[in-house]
C-alpha cells in the first residue's frame, strides 16, 4: 500500500468522490443534517470527540465536500457541507488552476538554463 499523498486536483472527480467513505461520510452526512458548524459543535451534535471530527472536516475540505464559510465561532472556523454537484464544480476549478500552475512551472523550468549550460556558455 502506497503512503504517497495524492494531490486531489490531479485526479478525476470519481476518484475524489470515492474517498468519501467511513467516518468521512458520517461526518459529511451529519454536517448536511446540522448545517454550518464548527468542529466542536459538530462533535457535540454527533456525540463524538472533537479529535475525530476536526480531521474529517479537513479531509472533506481536501475532497471538496465541505468549505469554510469565513465565519468563526469561539475561535473555530465554521464549515458547511457541499453537495456533490457543487463539489464537482469546485474540483473542476481546482483542477484547472492546478493545470495552469503546472504549465507555468514547466515554462519557468525550461526557460532557466541548467548548471551544465551555464558552465559551457560562460
């Protein structure tokens, strides 16, 4: 089993959606049910430890299935669940910007002379 981290912007949405399982799925369903919540609020609602809900919220955010609203309560970010259609749109936008980042990086790398070229032509 590989321990390499996958940049979810570089994979198809079906692979992203497939990661919504087990505890992630339970947390997402409860976030849908309760509405915008902090990790502590959601943990209390679910009867879980905040140490089990907060990491799942971060994973859901990485999978485009929840977003921070910009609001804070008691020093915590408030998250809202994202429905699959919106998640697909967020993923597509992130994938597009990721592709642009890669192209820009390739252009910078290919336009910069490497060390051997610098030694030969200086």
